[in-house]
């Protein structure tokens, strides 16, 4: 594994993936809308090379353009990791249609378009795709309608892509994080009457006794995209400290 595209790699779980891959001397194409944060990530002193590109994954051409840029930068593609996502939280009567449509575009359409654009180059290298779902696919939560629906769709999309691309030597898996301590969840906490109390209540139900950190998820993603997971495809793996089991 020498070259991986990470969509949404500027912050949070994606950035932890970029760091872990580069530490293992893997070259990374970092595709993100947040160029400032991506540039900051690229300045980290690590063995693997990094190239960055600004891509708005709500736009239908962005995944194809990112795959082409990754191939231009490094000459091959061994993996695609999609961690980019949109999380809009609002009461059901106030949930705006544009927010629904943009969430679906970023969270579902873009991962599919990445798979579509990357299928041929990944087949040449025996590569892998890892999508980022959420435990929201398996539980209900106030105000997270488009987000939860999109993550449920990713679980099903993962299975279909794995069946379609498996005979071509391309594996597809999905990682479903629970509560991870990143600003990505701020819209949910800000909707709570008592954000600190709500967080404490959630943590009290997590068997390991804490929220996850981005590195807790990145380790699994990097394993799945690599050769050690060569017989693992079509799976959606939960990383939540045991919360759903409880």
C-alpha cells in the first residue's frame, strides 16, 4: 500500500487517518473543503508524502476530480477513505430541505461517486475503500434525521459495493463510530438544553467510560484499507466503546 486518498482528511477522524498512514510511509492525497486545516495537516513532519486539494463533496464532480488528482500526484491508488460528512441538527418541523439535500449529497452520493471513480484504478492495485458511517445508522436520536438516514444508507451501500467490486479485487467496508470527541458533534450538543449534562449522561452509559478519540477510529480504518484485512469486505464495524451493546 503506497498511495491513499482521504476525503475529509483535514480534521477529526480523517486527519488521524492521514497522520497514521503517513507515519507508515504511505503517500496521501488529502481532499477537503477546509484548505487551511489541510495545509496544517500537510506540514506535519512524517515520512509519507502528502498532496492536498480543495474539493466540495456536495458537488457531483468533486469525487471524480479528487481521484484524478490523487492519481496525478502519485501515479497509483491503493485505497480510498471517505471520512467527510455533514451533520445538521434541528427539530423535525424546522428541518430545512436544503440541509437534507446537502447532507445526502455529502454523506451518501459522494461516497458512491468515489467508488464509481476509483473502481478501475483500485482494481489495478487490489485496493480498498473504507466509508465512515455512524452508530446513528442503528439507533434513533433527536434532530439528526438526514444524518441518521444517510448513515443507514451507507451501511447498505457498503454491502452492494462489496458484492459488485469483490470479483474485481476491490474490498469495501464501513466503520461506524459512536461518540467521538471532535467538533463534528457540536451541532448535536448545542441543541441540548444542558449540553454538559447531556454529555455526562452519554458518557455514563459507555462501558469504557469515555468518549472515543479520533485515533481510536483511525486505527481500524487504516487496518481495513490495508493488506491485513484482505479477506474482510462488506462489513460495517461499530467503534463505540460498547455503547450499543449496553
